[in-house]
C-alpha cells in the first residue's frame, strides 16, 4: 500500500461552480464522419456482409429503459444498402449492442402471403423498450401501403405481430396505421391504430388490449367548454405511457371549435387546452398552441412524470412539468443569470426527481444552444469541447455544434443527447463537412451522496494520488476512474465549492461527509 504525505489543509478556495461537475461532454456513440480515424464508430460485431460497418447518424428519437440505466436509438450505418442501413441499438454507457437491423431482422412469415417480412425503420419509428429487454414498434413494410402496416413486439424469444384485419377490442378489426407504440413492464402494449368499423378514419388508442380512446366517442373530462367534447384527432406518435401502462399523456384535438380544440390530456383529463389560461401559471394570455409532437409537444416518463411545451397568444413560450411551469421564454436560464431562454426543444426526466431541458438562449449564435438541469445548473452548451475517448481530455478537436431534439436522462446521472459536432469552436458547419449527429453524454447530476477517500478509484484510500486527482478535478480535469460525482464531492448539487473541499478533507481525515 502506498504511503501518504501529510498536507497542510489549504485555505478554502472560493471557486465558481464547475459546469457538469468538472467533467466534459463525452462521445457515447460516434458518427464516423466526425472522427474517421477512430474505431469508436465501429458497429460491434459488424453487420451481415459488412464486418467493418460504422455508425453515420444518431439523429433519431432516443428512449431509455424504465430503471436499468440503458438507452435505445435507431442509428444509420454506412452499409450503402438503403433498405438495410438502419439498426436498432441498446446502449449501456458508451457500449452499444445491435438488437435488430431493418431489412435483415425478420418478424416472421405473413399468414396470408406466406412471404417473410422484415423490420423497416425508414419511417423514423424507434421501438420503446422495457426493463426485461422486450420492445415494440409500429411500422410499414418497405414499399407497402397502409394495409402493410405492422405492430411488432419482441417478447424476448420471438415476435408477436398485429396485422390490419386482426381482431381489435370491441368486436372490431384493426385498419392499420399502427404508431406511438409503447411497451409496459408486464409485456402488455399501448399504441394508436385505426379501427374498422369506426366513426372516424383517425387512429384511436389501445392499452393492454382495451380501448383507451375511441375516436369521436371518448370525451376527456376537464375541458374549458360547457360540455366535454369527444376526441376528434390524436396526433400521430403523440401517445406516451408510464412503465406500468396505467398512466398516459396524449396530444390531439377535441370537438370542432378550432379556437379551443388542441389539448394535452393526462389520464383522461384535459390539463392544457388551446384558448385557455394555463392553470396555475399566473399568465394573463391564453394558450395559443402546443408544440408539435416532433418539436417536444408532450411526453411521459416511465415513472409517470409528464411534460408539455407550448406558447401563449402573447408569444410567451413555456415548459410544463406535472402541471407546473418550469421554464418560460425571456426569463433567466438559471437563477441570477443574465442569459435568457428564447425557445425550447426537448425536456426529459430521471426517476429520481431530476430533469434536463434543452433550448436556445439570448447568447451569441455560437453558444446559444444549452442543456440545463433542474432549472439551476448549466451542464453543456454549443461550442463546448468534446472528449472523444473518455480520457478526461479534449484533444481531438471536436466541439458541440447543434443539439438535436433527442435526449434521455438516466438515474445514474448521465444525460445522453444527439448533436452535430464541429472541429473548431468558432465554426458554423459540421466537422469534416458532415451535419449528421453523434450521440453525446454529460454527467447532469450526482446520483450518490458523498465521495470516499479513494477519490481516484485505484483501490488505495487517502493517498497523495487521491489528493492530486481531487484538485485536478476541481480544475476541470477529472480522471476516468475518479469519484463519479466529480467535483461535487458532498453531493449537494453544487460543483467545486468550498463545501466540497471541506468535505473532502473531513473524509480524508476519517470523518463523515
């Protein structure tokens, strides 16, 4: 065991809180065009016929498992075969695993034509996944029509498939148009699909083999009109459930009055409605619109936390979490900041009460794309350096360019987000002329309460090397094996403060945090 030199405790340092706990943005999964010489873009194990296949784009919906700290996305590869170039991958930290490949992974034989059928990701659908690794997706057979829509569910050993014409709840059949597929931890599913017969051609909603929304029949309560009007439209891909399948949020329209028809409905109750003052907000201007589903509209996490984004008639933009406004345009991005929110792009939450918000601010165009955690801490922004190899250094000339609208926040404290990269902080174009996205991550919050005296994680406690590593991290250079909380040693959410230094030396001396 190494010996430890006794240091005099230095005078407490007054330090600004370090962004992202003294850690840099890291590459979680690489678009090969951003760093062609790096092997980080290689698809593990290759693909059939392409043993050296590489990832080329991660700009797609990004989801997470409910509680196992894993993420999923459909990524594009360089196979050059358009019908086979997208893969569904499961990520654990910075490691990826291909679960399925379009045009290659068969969902089985069509019971009518007896022809084999294959997954197709060209419609940009991304499967949702549960903690058991089961997943579901609504998609169209490549080159097919609405009658070639499928809902495919991977059970862990085989695919279960719904086809147009299959029995639907209520003695009807499915018309197709399967979308917004969700899977619960009990392996049941919730999704949108058309019914035959039906009072409308729009999709209705199904949860656990029962009708959740019957178009032109089901009327959510809590509407601003004297009479609760029935649903007249559900926005495509605008239905999301929690992991139990008992809670949901949906975006769409009710009734026929176009001045008040757009709604966000949670568990059958209208929580936001066009033409109505946002409840509890203190606003005097009514809601003019919800953002589209593709631009952040509504969302529900696995624990039932829900979000909605929209704007008022006076042009104020807002973000709502569980019915409470957590951010609005023309207000500081963090307490006391002179930098103001302008627009919002995406918001996601972990199961332990944290959330991360992405949007654009009043900063210069080279730095105005930001990620903020819990409304208090800026963790990443456009033009930040990017650590390609997770070695604690930004020595590969890569910088955050434009953040896309796809991200997740895991319970281990990491936020994963898709972003274009550039090779110079002052550049306005993508690295190597490429505008596709890599998948990045940043430590957004500290999931543990306090560090130990083995700060550098080498197995020896309270050594000179632990002290050196701690002060290096205070300066923004945290080693890969260092304490997971970085410079937030005491786990209070503030990074690199006098209190963190005090806690470190108390623990070093054998005391408590």
